[in-house]
């Protein structure tokens, strides 16, 4: 995890998924020595498009999700009042990787926030 201020930190994470038809709920909780987050995503898939909402409990942030899903990957934009960025999920067998980048509104550039490697 790479915070806006400070150094990158290794964190331990737990992710859960619940699927119901075309709807997916994803909950991710991560904690390290100095940083932690608890994010939830409520997504709907239709015709290659993903839409829904996200929230982060510890920082009281929330917003909308929109993007695409194809094969073993999901790529979405995250927008909200306190955070804007992108998230990608790549699946491979019992492993998947989640990458989250944050938009710097001043420069328009994206910077890495979290690279998570998860397995069951």
C-alpha cells in the first residue's frame, strides 16, 4: 500500500465476494503497521459493462463505479467526493491481483495507491 504521504507499506488483506445473478459485492479489509482501509463495492455486470457504487468505512468516502469486464479482468473508474481513481482486478486460478491508482486532480496524473495480491 502506498499512502498519499509517507512510504509504501506491506499490508495483510482479506477479501470476500458475494455473487447473486449479475450482482457482485466485494469487501476488502487491509491493515499494516501504519495504514489500513476497509472498502466495499456493489457492482452489476451487463453486456461487458460494470457499474455500481463503492464506499470506504475508515475514511468515510464513497462514490460511483463504472467500467468494463472481459475474460479474467475488470477495469473500472472510481469517482467520489474524497477519492477519484481507477481499479483493476486480474484473475488467474485461485489468485487475483487488485491494483488501485489515485487521480491527482492538480496534475491529472495517476499514482499507485495499492497493489494487492490475493489467493484462496
